[in-house]
């Protein structure tokens, strides 16, 4: 039986706790949060207000980290130093530099596993889309489009001020709301050659981070990509991911994968399992990824989302920001060059 703990009892933690409780070979034994009132969320397990005390006192197999972004690297490192596997909520880290440090940590501790929660890879619609693309039946990819048009009120930042500060959040709409879309774009497109991007603030919220971002992405295989994300929309509209191939157009919208028939009509192929409640846009694949990670621990496999797998989307964010600042296209450096800096 895997002994599991959760650090951070904010919004997303309930999804993690639900998935933990549904696994037959896992048991939640401890939780941690600086807000002592949150002890009531899981009254049946040991509660800590300091994660270092928890790591010292509990015999744990895996820790779920559901903390503000600036704590991802130091808390992951603390867990690894205690010989504990880590299930880390997105993003991997604050920026590429920290992300590289986490990848190094992963490589230096090969007996331990660090899984990054990029669960949308396991949505039924994306799994089928990726399978259809990889089959080669429809030719090569010509263009990939990813759109995220969501809404966040000013209270979103007022209630959790860290979200609006660059040194704590690492960014805004890209790292918080649309990193999943960037991840899927790069999974489909492959190695990136260069990016031209722009970021902006369309909302007068008095925060430091961007609320809107656009980018044109050039992949080394010749594929073109377009990305747009904002939280300045009037509501949380459906995320859209579209792939144009030589012989087909495939679109994910409203959590449904469509293809186009010879008459140009959309044909529904598969719909994602939806999570009930107001946080439906999280998707329902947290459980799939969490259970996959537990099986990788039990069976000692490599079948999970490694830190190195989560690095490309973080690099894309940094490139879009740099491109916007310099008002020019940015070439993507090789990983080898980054590691040698």
C-alpha cells in the first residue's frame, strides 16, 4: 500500500485527494497547509502546517505538491532528498532555469520519480487525435492552432495575491491557464525552431503578469503553429485545438474530437469524460494520470510525465515573453546548450 501525502490544500487539491482515495493500493496518510483552518478539509488524516515537519515525521512513498509555482522546485527537492516520489501540479517550475534544475534533479536521482501533472495529454479526444496524426494515414501536419479564451475576475488575484506577482507565479495566462495547450501543441508539432510572440494586459487589475498572449510557432519539420490565450474573455469558452494535415482537418472543441468529411461536414469521433461541478474545465484526466503514476511506482516503470517532458512548454512561455520584449523572433536553443550554460 502506497502511503501518500498532499502539500497544499487549495482549489485543485480536492481532485488529487479524490483520485488518491479511488486507487486500491494507495492511502492518504497526511496533508499539509499553512492555513490551519484547512485541517477540516481532510479531518481523518494527520495534518501539518509545515511541510518539513511532515517529511520528517511521516514514512511516505509519494507526495502530491499543489502549491504556488515558486514553491514547486524547493519542495520537490526536499521530497527527493527524503527519498520520496513526487506528483507535481503544473507548471514544472517558475521558468526555464528552474525547470532545468528540476530536470537535473530527476537525472541525478534515477531511483525516484517526478511526475508533472500535464493531464490533458490523457484526455480521450487528444489521445485519439495524436493516434490519428501518428498513423500517417492523413499525411503530415501543416498547421496547428491552439486557442484559450477564458475569464478571471479581479478577485481571482485579490484572493490569492501570489498569482499576480511575477516572482511567485512566473507569469499569467500562459503558465497558469494555457500551459496545457502549449504542451499539446509541442507534442503534436515536435521540435521547435523559432517563435514570434507578444504578451499584453487587457485587464486593469494592477497585477504584474500578462493576461493575454499570442504566438506564431515554427517547427523544425516545417509545421506552423498559432497560439492565442486570454483571461479577458467574458466567460470560459471551450479550449480549441486544431490540426490541419495533408488530407484531413481534426478539431477538438467542447471536449469533442471532430474530423471533416468529404462534404466539409464535422463528424464527431469521441468526447472526453467530464468532471462534474464548477471546475469542469480542469478535465477528468487527473485521475488517469495519478493512477498511471502510482502503477509506475508499484511496477517500477517509466510510464509517466517526467520533468524533462514538461520542460518544452515552459521554454515556449519564456520564448514568447522574450520575443515580446525584444519585438523579434526568438530561436530555440538546444537543450545541450542550455545545460552547458
